[in-house]
C-alpha cells in the first residue's frame, strides 16, 4: 500500500525534529507539555485562518502544517516510550 501524503509529511517532520534536537527521551509528563504546546499552535493557526466565519485558504495551510507537527511529536513520544529511556 502506498504511503499517504500526510504520513509522508509526518515522517519528514520526525526526521527534521531528530536532526534539530537529537534523540529525545523525556518523561511522559514532559512529552504531554510539548504536545500541548504544539496543539496550542494548531489552535492558533485555525483561529487566525477564520475570518468572518470562513476559513481563508491562504491561511488554513498553516493549520495543516501545525497538525503535522502535532502528529510528529506524538510519534516521537511513542518512540521514546518504546525505547524506555525516560529522563
């Protein structure tokens, strides 16, 4: 089965995060704070894209970008869990 564009984007974002931060092995509570911050950015992007009750096509793309980051952070948290090396 061919990988979806969304999953490909998440995989690319995970690689970008690892290149920037290296392997991260946070405690679950820290991962949830990081994930919450990313969800907040997605909320902000969605709110900023809404003008007069309609999403603006040129602005809503940022919302999708933020969702990819949310998914990538969630995957990073699962990877850290699976490694079992929490700090």
